[in-house]
């Protein structure tokens, strides 16, 4: 750790070698470019092969700008307006159920001209901010757990009604991360899977379709052309990739059989083209990014900021791992993007804006009156 | 402060370990399918998607003693709507789009939910239709080979008929039957990957056996003699 401290410090001017903030921004940009290549690879045989990659590149440039802009805004601006931001984002989640458009069976997008905006993606970073803020207001213990769980429940309810269960899963992961970092009890957290399994069991009882999907995940060979179809296709796609991949642009199986090869299945389509040796580095780079965020969180001045900074990094990791786990059939199929790499302006901008706010929280653009400010005081 | 920072660090590291274990598990799964069990899943996948087919060899022509062509084969392309679902809206939308390119296209029911929209499409129209085939996977352009004979009843009887069998034309009566072994040739064999709509995936066509065209047959009678008899 001492050696790492020597080489990784928070911001320019403090660092003798390499500022962490620059490393994080550089890695995000690199992953974004990697994503553009992955999207092009997955849509090469489409009618307009440059349509998706062109738009994604535009979003990436805009997102990088927004990240830098958000990082420059003093963190106190976000913190002081957290109630307003929470209400605004919550209204957008409710409004999309009424005014939104349905895409791939989910009513989760606003349509502005020919641009689609997904509020549940954009709200992720602000949800973490709200959870950190309101969580600190509850007395530690069961009361804090119940309060934060209630906020999460209210937040995910409109998303579950879209229905977008993949995103619900990410928000629940966000709740677990924030609660745990705020000295949450392990025993309280056990209530989360217990509740989730009970609700899932209750829903499955009334919905045989979901039961078949779970059976299809557990034993795809029982119904390879029906409920086991998606799991089977992921397995075949990865197998075609092998160790070194088919060839760049040869994501033929992903293009022909996988749903949304450029967004929800982008990791599998990348695995088909580049093989294990080409996709494993994506996991490694994401790991380095999360570790850099961890190191950065230790530099933050107050506990509130530490929790917020690390939660953003871990939420990014959790979403990435849910996507990868679905794509490698470690988890049942659910639609979720691979942050920064998958196609989608809302997903990309949401991640980069969250990282911008995170960099602001870790920075020292404002004076904190006392270095001994604790979590609840800030 | 010191205690709280240490506590945060410990909890953060615990979460990082969870993430690391999850990442290792996902990587192991990836390795299993890409390397360890690759062969098994490749074979299973190929059973679903890879198909072998035969392609027409080209039947030889039948000439009279003056080298006038009496029978020959011609290839045409027809546009079909082979619908898996009886969805009238999708069908009408597809036809509407097709009619922008082929104004005289119309529904002619072939089977339960299969419709012939237009026979004998020209190559330039096929190129124009290509984007529509991606948008409406139920639209299909299917090749058809027709055996043509000079338009005299006596000649048609004398030359005889052909039928399609195993991807090739075979004579079933008249000269076509008598000289079938010379005229027929050998079908080519190819392998191709199909997508979930059973359309060919671009760039996957693989030649397994080259087709050998049939030879021409020259008769020792002339067209006029056949007409007289």
C-alpha cells in the first residue's frame, strides 16, 4: 500500500507521478473507444453499419465533456440541491410510464425528436447521491436500513413497472453497496435476498412464463428452441469465439441469433470476434478502474464523500458484472447494458456524468470547514 | 476519524473482494465456454444453424441436327412472403414497401401462409429489394429454374418433360429421359449458416463440392422433321 501511495495520488499538483483522476478519465475514454469498436463489430452487417457507432462516438465525446464539466462543479452544489435533484429524477421516472415510448417491450424512454432518453439510466448517479444523503439522516441500525430500503423500493417501483428488471437489479446492488459502506449490518442485508426470493417466488407462482424462463436457465437442454433459447445462444456465441476469436467483424452468430448484439449482448459479440484473449482484458481494465476509484475514495475528505465516491465505482462494477454474468450464462438472461461499452446514449452519459460528480466529490474545489467533519455532519 | 477511515477501508476492501471473486467466477465461465467446452457447444450450435444444400448444375441443351436449340434451361428469381405468423398488418406493410419498388406486386396464395408477390424479378430490382429483406425477414427471393422448349406441340411431345429431384432437373419422358445421364450433370454441394429466420448469413457460404454442368445433346433430326412426325 505504501508503494501504491507513492505512485497514485488524487489530483495534479499532489502527485509526483500519475494523478488518479487522470487515470480514471483515461481508462473511461479507452473503454468508450473499445465500446465503439465493439458496436461497429456487432453491427457490421446491418443496413447502415456506421449508424450506431457514429452516434456512440458522438455520445462519447459529449459524455467526456460533461464528465469534465461535472467534475469542475463544486460538490457542495450537488449536495445542497440533492432534494431537488431527487424529486426531479423521480418525477421523470413516473412520467416515463405515462408519456414514454415502448421499445423492446419496455416503456422506459422519452422520445425527443429522433433521440431516445432513458431516465432510469440517467438517474443512477443521483440515486446513489440521494441514498448517501438521506441514509445519513437515519439513525444507524435497523432504522437506517428500513429508511434506505424504503427509498430504494419507491425508486425501483416505477422501473419495475416499465418493466426493466435488469436496471432494478442494478439499483438494488447500489442500495447494498451504500448501506454496507455506511456501516450497515450484515444481518440486515440478509433480508434483501430473503425478500427478493420471496417476491420472486410469489410472482413465479402466478406467472408460469417466469418459471419457464428460470427452468430454461437451469436446464436449457430441456427446451433448447423455447425457454432455453437465449442461454443456448450465449453458449454457442462464446464457443465460436474460442481462445483467439473468429476475426474482427465476424460476430456472425451474435448478429444472427443474439438479441441486441450491440447493447445487451455486446460482451458476447466481442467474445465471438476476439475470443477469451480479447475479452478478458476488458474485465481486467474495469478492475483497474474500480481499484483506482477505491484509491481515490480514500483521498476524499469526509466519510460522506468517501462512501459516494466508492459507491459510484462499485455500482459501475456491479452493472458490468451483471451484464458479463448474463452474457456468460452465470445469471439468467435479463436486458442490461455494459457500462461505457454498450450502445446507448443514456447509459453512456449516465455513467460519465456519475463519474464526473464522483471526481468532484473526491476533489478539493471547496473548503471544508473542519477536517473532522463526519458523515452525518456533512 | 482514524477509526472511521479504517472501518471504511475494511468495508470497502470486503466489497472489492466480493467484486473480485465475482469477476474471477465470470472469467472462469467465459474460459469454460470459449476453451474448455468449445467443441461440444460448437457442434450443438452447428446442428441448429449450419445447413448443407445442393445447387443446380445447369442442364445441357438439346439441339437439332442444324444446331438449332430445341430445349434449354432458364433461371428466374421470384419474390415470396413466407410468413411464420398470420399477421395481416405486417403482411400489408411489407407489400406496401415492395410495391414502391415493384408496382405490380400482389398477393397470390401458394400455401397456407405463403404468398407469391412477384415472379421473374430483374437483377436491378433484386438489389433494390435487399434492404427490405433485412427489415422484413418473411420476404424471400427464391430461385426457380425452368426448362424451356421451342413452342411447337409436336416438339414438346418429342423432347419430353423434366422434374426437379434432389436439387436437379431429371428427364421423365421423351428425349429428356433417354439422354438424362448426359444432360443432367452433377449438383454442387454447399454449406451455409442460417439466421433465426432461416435466411442465409452473409459471408458464411462455403463450397463443399463444385457443380458439373450437363452436356448438350445433338439430335440427328431437324426441327422441321420433328414437326412433320
